[in-house]
């Protein structure tokens, strides 16, 4: 009876009242709108005519609709497509490399019998507090590693994050029983075999979480391109957007269709083009997120509840 009473008391404590539930729903709806409305606003600007934007400014419901911004991007499809392929390649390759490095580092640091565990944990943890700075990183990546104007300059600096390594370490330490690892060792399995055949198959939540973090990081990054890339063939889509935001004449630097430079600039939907390319950048990652959501949530909450 005592246990039943304790269970009922716990249920009462964990129960959310209707008023609290309503308040939480309202808060979450407001937060969702805060995230969605700016994207809708940018899209509406991208389908507004340039004359309407000049006369009335930015409006949620345009006075005059126009697809000229997207037609302009279509005319510049070679430049856009080239930058898109760079972003996709860097995001895909960087995510795979980052997941491989992060999970292996996290697994090693999660093993209690590893002699250098404490020392390497501090090595990983210290960059979360402070680092050498941008100048030191630039000198190392360009002079020492020779990554200037290389696709590796877009991949390697973001491949490993101390935060991601700590997440992996915590997941492996709290989720992977030591008895499973010890049993595999007794059967003669090497550490690499244990990691590949036993640990990874039951680590989908943390792998999906780290993959999503890395995917966002690579896809949204423009800073590495601004630092290390001068070759127009290696400019990412995000760096292209940044260049357009700073100077819309970036796309007009090579006039096409036999037009003069001034004629070409006059035909460009400047404000709409900025917003249109922003939508082009947002859509792929927004479409990919729902497929990761289930694993992402379970990966973030892993270890929070034990039962």
C-alpha cells in the first residue's frame, strides 16, 4: 500500500494542470512563430517586385508580386549551381569526417581504463573555454598546413568540436555497459572491432545528433571561405550570399547576354535577389531536419532520465 501511495504521489507531482498546459502551448506556439515568420517574411520580399520594394519598402503582403528574383538566379544558375555543389560537397564530406573523428575520440575518452583519459579530457575541454584566436588559426592553417585555396580549408577547421566530443563521451559512458565491452574482449575482439560492431549500432541517437550539429555548422558557414578562399570555383553558397549582401555587384562582375555592365546592373533585382538566395540556402537544411528530429531529441536527452 505504501508503494502504491508513493506512486500516486509521484504521478500527482508529475501531472501538469490544464492551465499550465495551456500556458506552455501558448509559449511554444509563440516561439514557433518567432522562428517561422522571419522565413515567411524573407520569402515574401523575394517575390516582391523591385519597384514595389523601392516605393513601399519591405511588406509581409507585397503590393506587387514578381518572380524576377528567382528568374535572375536562374539566369545566373552556373554561378549558383557551382557554389551549391561546393556547399553540398563540403557539408557531406565534412559531416562524415567529423562524425568519424568525434565518435572515436568520445569512445576512447569514455573508457575508464584508458591511462591518458584525464589528460586528454583536459586537452579537449580547454578549447571550450579559450583558444589561440583567429590569427594563430590562420597562420597554422595557411603557413603550416598549406590549406589556402583548398577545399580542406572549409572542412578541417570545423571537423571536431570539444562540445561534440563531450556529448559523445557522456553518451558512451552512460549508455554502453562496461560488461558488453569486457565480454567482447574476453571473446578476443579488438577495440576497433568492438567499436564498429557493438558500440556504433546502438549509438544512432548520438550519431544523428552530432551529424545534425556538424551539418548545420558546415552548411551555414561562410567565414572559412572569407578567410582561406580566393578561388571563385571554391566559393560556397553561404559565402556567395555574404558577398551579395555586401555588394550586389558580385553577380554582375561578368555581364552575360551581350549586355554592358551598366545595363546588366540596371536589370538586377537587387533586394529581391538577396532574399531569394537566402531562401535557396534555407530550404535544403529545413527539409533535412525532420528526418533527424527523432534521433536528435533522444540524443540530447540521453542520460537525463534513468529508470
